[in-house]
């Protein structure tokens, strides 16, 4: 299964980008043996968007055809890391080819894009800047691969 993070806004060089690249590289190394072949970040230029509706249209264009979509939104379901890993494993075991995580801009995702998603997840009750949400998602993807692989990175 190929993992995609489709996010509004472009990261500048800096600590967030370094962390994202590191966690995605780790996730790919660990996940390859588990059936997760790649993890790619697709950045959408919010200046071309025209508000939430415009950003949603651009996010839809970035989605691989037939991808399972998972929206990140503060109103979504809160999972712990083990539950998140189990969800990724379930989708992989069902033979899903592509899984795309959707992260909106500063104002979040358009309602229709959230309702179209197969799942809507929250990173917790606190609201996070969308650039940090990417870092947190990438770390959780890496953590999920280590949980599924039985590695000691995740400690209970």
C-alpha cells in the first residue's frame, strides 16, 4: 500500500521539513517489509486555492485515483497509536492500493471533503498548526510501522 499525505501549504526549509523527511524515510524503511511501499508528501499551494472550496478542489486533484481517504480534522475520531496502527494494518490487509491523508490549510478542510473521506481522525482535542500536524502525522505513521513490525520504538 502506498501512503500519501496531501496537505495545503508548502513547507519552507526548516525544522518541520527536516522532521517530516526523517520520519517518512524511517516509515518507508520499516514499512517496506510490511507491505507499505512508499510514503509521499504532496503539497498544495494555498495561494492558488481560493478558500476552502478551492483548496478542496486542488486536494482532490492531488489524490491518486481510487485512493482511500482519511481526513485530519479536529472533529474527527481520536485514536491512540496502537489503534492507528491497527487501522493502517486493516486497510493494508484489505488490499487498498493507496491511502491518502488530507490536511487542510489554516482554516481546515471543506466540509464536503471531510464527509467524502472514509475516515476522519483528530490528533487530539487541542488545535495544531497545519504545518505541525504534518510532522505529528508522519511520526505516527512511522510509529505505526514499528508497532506492526513489533519493534521497540513504541513503549506502553
